[in-house]
C-alpha cells in the first residue's frame, strides 16, 4: 500500500456490524461480560476502547511499527515513554527539544531519579561524549523546535545499538508522511498529535509507536497503570485528521518553499532556518532521511522590537502557540513555547529574542507572502 493510501486504508476501516465507512465513536467506559473474564476483547476503556484501538492501529501502520498507543496529550505520551526507565537511569536528549519536554525531564522526572543530559545531537560525536554507564536511551527531535536542526537518525540508531540503548524520536514536525524513523532503525516514535496529525487546531493528543512486542507489552502496562489515555471523541477526530495528512503535507510544503524563498531574499531578515535550504548545515542528511522538509520555518529579525512589530502587524498569521494546522500560526519562541527554558540556556542555543517561528498553513501562498511583506516593511 502506498503512503497516501495507507493514511486512508490503514488501521481498522469502518464498522463491520453496520457497514459504516467511518469507525464509530464508542462512547463507553465498561463492557458487559458473559461470565467473569468472558469478554469480547474489551473490559474497561482505560485498558482498551474500540475507537482508540482503531486510531492506535492506524498510527502503528503509518509509522511502520509493531504497536501504537494514544494519550491525552503529547506530554502525556512522552511522560509514559519515560516511565519505561527507572530511578538512576540516564537519558541523552537533543538540546533544543520542545520546552515542555525539557521541563518534564528537569522539573518532574529528575525528582524520580531519571537523569538527563541535553546535547547537540546534530553532531553524533556529542552523543558518544555524553554516554555514561547508566545511559539507557537517546531521545531525538529532528527537525528541532524552533531551530530546525537535523539529527542523522540512521547514525544515531547505529550508535544506540552499539551501546545497547533505545532510540526515541519525536516525529511531530515531520509526521510519518515525510519521515518514518522506525524504518531507519530507531525504536520508539512519539508525537504531539495536537499538531499536523490532527491538523485543525481542535484536538490535544499524543501518540506513541514502538517497534517490538516487548516494548508494546511494557508501554501498554504503563498506559493502563498510569491512565493518561485519549478519549473516544478525540480518537475519532484524530483519525479524521490523519486521513488527509498526505494531501495537507504536500500543500504545507509547497507554500513553505515559496515563503522561504521570499524570506531568504528579504533585507530585514538576518537568518532563515529551514532544513530544505541547501545552506542548512545538515541539508544532505535531511535529504537522505526525509521525503519532504515540512511546513515549519524560523527566521531572525535581529531584535525583540522588530519581532514584536511583525507579530502585531500580520493579518493571516495567528499569534498562537502550537503548529501544524490548516491556518498559519506565528510565535516568538523565547517568550512563548520556550519560555520555560532559562534565558541563559536559550541564548546558548540561539533562541534569540528576535527569532520568529512560523507554521505555514494552507492559505494561498501569495496572501501569506503579501502579509509577511507588509509586516516586515
Ligand atoms: C515537538 C513537540 N513535541 C511535543 C509537544 C507536546 O505536545 P502536547 O502539547 O500535545 O502535549 C509539542 C507541543 O508543542 C511539540 O511541539
């Protein structure tokens, strides 16, 4: 099955009882048992729900994994994955991971004894340098948020295997349409499905796909034990979103390429961050592991004042957190998504006060370019 077809025909399609072409929303918490323990595969909806199961099967298929799991948010999904580790374990993470991932590692999971190190994984030598005897996993975001740095996934997976570590990839920015990390040898994929997978700014959700029976058993145990599951209504909305992922990602990409061309040639823009630019330091790796470069772009206008001007003048770009939706969004990472990272650390990473991040939507690219032109003028 080809990729675009898989988004529509993957997982569980329709309802065999009625012929409905869409999976029904099983708004139910418990299931009748014929005798004690005699059920039809479902006992209680925290453990399993047919609508959530259909979504979990779909994401498993499109990420080419062994099993999928749906959670109430991306952070719930990431936290559940981290629960695979024990007190005293150490995880190496990409340095400019999503601010919430940094926060949960350094303010919550550290209290439970899970140690973390944040390194620039776009250079694999940095990972090897930070390995400790208690390191258990490498957690990678590629492209990163908001600097669009690229890590070589095949290389990282090879390194992880050499040292017996798990490789976990946050695939939120690329989506399985452009990048399939498990096929490159990694072990676990996580998503903020709130973003491109949902695609319409109307659902908060998280997904995980694992590549083995052992990880599936362990993660299902954690999902059921800790309970951060996705409800049936949101599972259904997410399946509806995923059906159009292919066509949406093609359009996001086409619009983004035009906008990147415009930004690169604009005198008020000091730097443009986009993995599809040949000048991007890891362009060759991006080209090798991604089928497309996505709809996220960051650009530096040099100062907080100039950034503020752009943010208040734009008409079609909504000033909002989040990304990956049909409507274009604009944000100032230093004050919004990455405000939970201390300023000294942000400066070290290059997340300056003049750095603007845009999530290019599906409006007409010419309207978006005219909008940015008047805001930058
Ligand atoms: C790359 C990335 N990972 C994880 C998350 C967390 O997901 P959620 O907001 O669905 O909890 C986000 C949210 O912005 C994100 O951008």
